[in-house]
């Protein structure tokens, strides 16, 4: 049973986002970004309430901006999804979940050392250039649901 319900269109959209956000970090980096997308869909808490589809997560607007920079900046995100990224996206949607993105709802590239918190949420770790953050305890049970 997959972690979330999805369509072929969701796989394509997620694959494009994973590539746009983390292609330079290889397959594992792209999987970690994909995991954050799935986590946000499952969480239904904090900044991520009432997201019902992969499309909702990727095109979510917060504070007047898209949550994912790649939606605004275009470039790679608006290119056709490739087979390898589609395969990785499907892995995320079906089962893949590992540290440091395992329970993460946020990530970013600080172009420096990872700060211990991001918007007051604790760091879970770093993979290459991205720092990953999960919700503070007792603030988002949905982030921890398998």
C-alpha cells in the first residue's frame, strides 16, 4: 500500500520538482526532497493543513510566495520529467523514507553551516547542501505517521 494516493500526473510533477530542487545532489538527494513533499502531504498540520494532493503541496503559496523556489524560478522544473526521476518519485510515494528527511517538513540550502533551527523547528541533519528540519515534539503528529 503506498504512503499516499497518487496519479501518474502526481509522479510526473513530483519528479520534476525533485530534479529541480536536488539534481546536483544525486539520487539520494532527490529522494530526500521527494520525501519532504510526501511528508507535507501526510502531515495536515502547521503550515501544511488541508493539502490533499501532490499538486497542492508543490503549488502551495505561503507568505505570497510558492513554498518551493523552483516553481517561481522555472528552469528545470518546467522541463519534461525523465524516467529516473519518475522512478524515484514513485519510490517516495510508495515507501521510501530515510534520515535526515525521514520526518522532515522543511529543507533549505543555507550556503553555509546548517543552523540548529529553521523557523523554530529543530534540525534533523544535513545531506550535501540541504539541511532538513522536522516539527517540534507534540506539534504535528501527522508528520510521524507511516
